[in-house]
C-alpha cells in the first residue's frame, strides 16, 4: 500500500515555463510557482511568499507550456518528489519538487482595447489542462474521471 503523498497549491508563475524532452522523447515542462500567505501579527498584516518548483509530463506538459506565462495564476494538484545526491563538496543535498497530475489556469481578463481571445478563452484554457491531465479529449467534458 502506498503512503499518502498529495499536495494542492495555488499561486502565480514566476517565469515562463521551460520545455524539454527526455532522451526517449517524453515532453517535460517545468515552472516555478510563487504562493502568498498572509497572516496577522502585532505589527499588522504580514506576507510570506513560498517558491515551489513544479514539473509536468506528457500531454499535460505540452498544455502547460502553451498556456503558461510569467504572472499567470495557476492551481496545481500533484505529489511531492524528493531528489537526494552527494555534492562535489561531499555534503548531502536535497531538493523537493511537485510533480503535477492536474493543472488549472486561472482566467485571464482582457485588457481594454485588447483583441478577444476567441475559442482559446480562459474557460477553454481550464478545460484543456483538466482534460489532458485526465487523458480525456477536450471535446468530451462529461467523461472526466474525477
């Protein structure tokens, strides 16, 4: 039996996504997510920002690369993956990454005077990522296995 390893996080992309392929040709998309947390202190309202590395694979990677850009709001559901290695200095190093299984992009509101986005609107953006993560073609929303 697998132990529970699940994470849900919302934030904004800190830079445009990076796209690459494995030697076997599997698409991989990586991006960094900044997530804000606000809390009250005696001195007033405080802000804490966390930065999290996210990677997506296969069709979800292609969608995230095409739809993501710096500043875009996103919700990620996935699992944590830890990498450990010995550095050249002899010290043990560690890095934790989120491997996304489902990605939703927040709507983008058109600016005054901007051209309408047409069929690639925010709703279509949301649908494309949700469907591709589930392995369902975008034209069949009723078949999403959630």
